[in-house]
C-alpha cells in the first residue's frame, strides 16, 4: 500500500484507538501469521465502562474500514480472566494471546495475581487496569489509593514487580510508543510475560487526532535465535565427554515447537529425556529415550538417571526447585550442565555452559555436530530397564482398586486412557500436579497443561475456558480439587453463558490433600487442612464434615450438567456422556484424602521449625537436618 493511503489523521478516543490498533496486530513465525490479540476479556465499572467498554461496543456494532473485529467475552472475576488469557497463550505456544481490562481500584488490583502467574510462566498477556483521573480534578475519586508522599502512586503500581512491561498513559500521544513497546515484549520469546498499560479513566475517553498509519496492519516476527558457534563448540565438547548424559526438556521445547527435533536428537544419540511440568509431552511417552518426570514430583526412572548423570542438558527449562529437588537431585559430584535457552538468565543457571538460542535451532545444530555420538550400550540398557520398571509402577497406581474411596491416581489413570492425543488435561495446584507429573503418559506436546510455575489455586476453571477458545476441536478436561474449586468457581457462569464446552473433573476429598500431607511430614499434623465442622477443642479433634456444603449442587447452580459418581467404572461411563454433550459439564467423585500417592524418589525443601514443644515437630526437624545434607550449589 502506498504512503499516500496512510496520510492524514483520524479522531478517536484513546480507548477506541487502542482497540483499533490491537485489532491489526499479528505475530509470525515460520511463515505462519495469526492474530496477536485474538480477543478481549473485560469486567466493567466506573473506571472503564465509558472508555474501553465503549470502544469494544463500538467495535462490535459500528466498526469502520481498517478496524478488525475484537471478539469480547464477559468473565466474572478479574483474576480469572487473566488466567484464561494465560491459558489461551500457553496453548497457542505464546504466538497469540488476549487482552484483559478491569475497573479502577479493587477490580484492577484483582488482576495482579494473574499477571504474576503469566510472568512466572513466561506467558504473554496484555492487561489494561483502569486508573485514577490524570487531571486530578475529581481527587480523590472512588476507590483511589492516596499516598501523601507521591500523588502519582496508585494501586496499579503493584503490577510493576510482576510485569515484563509497565506503563501509564497520562496523555493521549503517549499511547503510540506504549502500544508499540507492548507488542515488542509480547512477541519476544525471552522477555515475554504480563504487559500492563494502566489507563486513567479520563484519558480513556479523551479524543485525539491519530496518524492513520498508526493503525496499519503490523506483523511482529517472533525470532528464532541461532546458537553462537563458539558456544556450540563448548557444548559439543562437554557432551562428547559424557558417559551418562541426560536431557531435561522444559516448556521452551514446546513453545519452540521443537518436539520433532528433540525426538530425532534422542533417537540419534540415545540420550534419555526427562521432563519438567511445562515440558511434559515435548517427547512422546512411548519413545524409548523418554524417562518421564524429574525432581521432587518426578518418577523413579527420571530421578534414578538424574542421580548419576555426569552431564545434564537443560533445554528450555528455568530449573525450578521442583526440577532440581531443591538442589539435591543431581548427586554426581562432577556433574556439569549445558543449558539451551532463549533467555540468558535461565541459560546461566547451575553454572552451566550457556547456549543462548531457540530450542529448535539449537537441537538441529547439535545433531549435526554430534554426528556419530551415541551413549554406550550398557547405558541404553539401563535406560530401558528404568523405563520398564517405572511403567509397571504407573500401571499399579492407575489400577489400585483402592477402597472404600478410590485414590485420585485411579481417576488420572482412567483419564489418561480415555483422552485422545490432541485433548488437553489441565491442573495447577494441590497434590494433583505431583501425581500427574510422575504418572501421566503424554503422547503429544498439547495434551498436558499443568501450570506449576506459580501453581495458582483457582487457575483450572478459567484456564479450561482459555484452552478451549484456543483449540475448539480438543476435549478440554480440567481436574479441580474441592479446595481449588472454592477459590475461583465464578467462570463456570462464563463458560455456560458463552457456550464453551469443557469438562470439569471435581475430586472431593474434604480438605487440602497436598498441604495436609506436607504438614504431616513436617510435624504439623495436618493442622488447618481438613474441611471439618468446628468443634470445641483443637482443630485436630474436628471429625464431622461440614453439613450442607454441596459442590455438586453448587456447580449445577452455575448451569453445568453434573454427574455424581462413586467408582472408577461409573467415572468412565460419565466421561463418555460428558464427551457426547455439547455443553459444559462436571464429573463429581469422592476420593481418599490420604492417597495413596505414587512412590517418591526425591525431596523438596520446606523448612521445619528449629525448636518446638511438639514431639512431632522435633522428629521432623531431625529428619530435615538429614535430608538437607546432599543439598549443594552446582558450581
């Protein structure tokens, strides 16, 4: 298009200009273009109803030439809408996301947790919190925080430490560089996360003459940085010297869409591949080099190999404390690390040899340079033996026949067998992520969606909505504990209102199973972790469940079809019915609060009181001192 076509200006409000600009932003990688901001989620109040709210309405019913549609969904909770956007971005491998808006004060502040989740998980989300009047004439306005030392401080400054980009628009013309920088960060594979642009409510509605070319279609090309030759040389040298190398595949492998390259690399070299929560499915579970989860929530196969590994090749992982078992997992005194990551911050962890590069590009380059390299036959036989031994334990956990209430691992086993390779299982918090990482057999990169960077209770319900919007042809199944359900159930109304077909699996065990077990292991006797009617003595004496609390009935009140089942056979039958439905449903099943859970072969550092009058805590501290002895920095 000629420059003349962009000549002149157009008069719009700041909010209208924002929506028009966002509707024309695209991302591109490997020749594939997609809308960068695929839609809007928003809860309106006096801070944004006449600004961004009006702009979205105008986009819907009175669009003009040059303005694409910005589909709008009405959520129920500000935190929940950000979780939905994050899940949408995750399923789209960070190439597309959604925008979120809320009103001034508590509405906007509710989005901070969602922003932190997005940034911790390296997921792009665009957030527009409403703000106080930039003019400061009606001051203080309703829900404005007042700081007597700094009149520019608002509650939205809380977003600064949990965002990758933060700006506040106090004049209309500031919007131009702000939005351009926002798109830069959203499409940067190393720097992405929550992008927050605070919008004073008067500025949102202010009219301005905008240059027309600001609204042209823009394609943001997502880079694939190639490895530096010298860094590649150093990495190849270390790997060739290894006798027991292993790979840890993180989320970066999936976001890079490098699964095919990882499988090829593992097949050519025989190097075993363990996975993190974000990386599960990066290599298919039936690949002979796939050894499953590693670390605190890993299985025996991954952890036994990790115990003796002399070279650990981390690809797209940030090495959380669960992956490293709080720096106790890699026990070889001479272990070395080679880290492939687009982010230098992560590539440098564990004193590693750094290869700052895209996972797919680095794997292709490594494969060429390691031609002829293969692990010894004895090591390959060990890998096979560890795989087979752990798969037998997985099968046992999936088919326990536990009673009178089933174990949650049996529910997971049924789902693992019933769900297709392109279906999506979602979870985030409690004991379930640990069981899932250890046991779930992921056949594709899309199937496993567990948010375990922030592990935010309440994520699962809105995340299912976001995932289904991203992949409407997949069955999306969110596994929700009774504790998580009570944190954030409100988006059930949204999925019903919008006709979004998802399946929720509600595990009812009348308590916080994960923290209860952790409390017991640390000498605190499951204090405050069971849902029990309050008695007259200690919380430990309360035995009766709370009368009248009925999550199944509550879910029905939101508009879901609810199946209440009591056995794994009934669960399987209910799942088939839920799949056949054309609307959202829930399968409600009671499970045993006390497990049993998969066998553990690793550790996690949770500090125990160094002095106590309780014998249980004293014993736990003595054990804690012993457990910490292998802990070390990898230098």
